[in-house]
C-alpha cells in the first residue's frame, strides 16, 4: 500500500516571504492510497513544478523470471 499525504504547515512557516503571488495547491489536508504489487519497490519521490513524481521499480524474484529450456 502506497499512501500520499499532505501535512499542515506550522503558523510560523505560513508566512510568504519568497515573493510568491499565487499558490496553486490548496492548503487543505489530503490523503490518497494506492495498492501496489508486492514486488514493487519505491525508490524515491520528488516534487517539482507542482507535480509529484514517485519513482518505483519492479523487482522480479528468481522464481518468476523467464528461463530458457534447451530442446534436443
């Protein structure tokens, strides 16, 4: 299960001192859960230009990998 949550900023962090005129993301709390396969590993996450990018990799166990059988 992969869960993405927002967190509420402290009142001291809420001041806009960086000159931003408009924030597109609401300051409301949210939570979204995704069901992912057991063989998927989350590598990292990045928030850039207002988009959240979550990097995942599928790890295939040896028992599920394709194998070659030689026919004589």
